[in-house]
């Protein structure tokens, strides 16, 4: 049996190729592609087509379903995906099977057994999956990634007035004596109704990090990071925190380093 592998993660592509080679009998990977464009060129040049196409659903330049609009796919397809909802929709458009990443070797073997059974029952060569164009168009629309909407501003009470604080003006949030405060870049401080746990879900994690139980900070507010005892870290914030330097919780140190190095 021969195969094409379309996968934009090099490690995942190598792992799948190795797993296919370890099958009994081995599956020969004729070629790989890492994007929709490369996959289109590969399928256009394929003569004859492979026995099976392993197709990652979410590629760097788009969804792999675009292939079926741009080039005839003359072989059965096994979808691979890290997203359950994608896999289930893909399965509904008559692929041979789908595999969730990281791919399990036993599940791969079962999918290949299913493919061989289909091939044995069908006249040679095995027919390609019958993709419905209308269903595919609807699926493509449903699978367009939805941009997550993070909190853009907070409404706070100042005496008898309400004030709007845009997220761009926030340096950090902190809790003190069972209350939650927002600290602005202008060194003003307001009480909020939300807890830090609620704020974590409302704010962009690329911009804000929870240093410990009491502080959720914007990356621009961190003026300095200092090594502390027992591999701990402490941060110098601007404006200064009420108690001075803020320690990073021991269990958050590794995640904090990764967040800084993103």
C-alpha cells in the first residue's frame, strides 16, 4: 500500500511516516506536503494516485478541505486532526476514517484494516470518497476559525460617577483584603467586581500572566525580573505594587519563563 502524507508539523509528519513503515505489511509513503498549495501540486502530479491520503485538517495556509474544491482526489482519505469537532465533521463527508493526534499506532492499524476491507469489497481501483459539494461548502463555513473576543474595557465606579478604563491602560490587577483592584499606567487604582480567576478568562493570555494568587500583570508592567531563593523569581512592576516586588509562585515559574519567551 502507498500513501501521501499532508501535515504541516514536521515532527507529526515524521512520526506518522515512521508508524506507517512499521505496519505489517509496511505502507510506503511516496511523498509529503505541508500546505494546501503543496498538496494541490502533489495531487495534480500524482499518476497513478496513492492508495490512501493522510490529510491533516488544519494546515498552515488554510483548511485542507479546500483541496476538494481545487483538484480531483482519486484515492480514499484518512483525516488526521487534533480537534475532535473537526474530525467528526470530516468523518461525515465519507472519509475512510479519522485519527486524533497524537496518532495512536493501534488506531492507525485499525484504520488501515478498514481501508483494506473497503478495497477488497470494491472493484479495482478503489473509488475515491464521494464528497458532497454542498456539504463541503457548509463545512468550510462552519470551520472558519472564530476570533476570540477578549475584554476591551472595564467600567468602574468613582464616587457617584462611572469611568471607563480601556485594557490598554491597565498595568495589572491584584487582590487585597478580599477585594480586586485594577492598577492603571497613570498610577490610578479602582475596585472591580470580578475576581482574578474571572479576569484570567476575560483577558488575552498573550498580554496578561497570573504571577501568583494575588497578581495578574500585563507584560509591559514588568520592569525587571530578579532571581530569588530556591529558583524563585521576583518582579518589579511599574507602577510599583503596594507591597513592593512581586514574587512569581514556584509552580508558575516555568510557565512564566515560557510566556516571556513566546
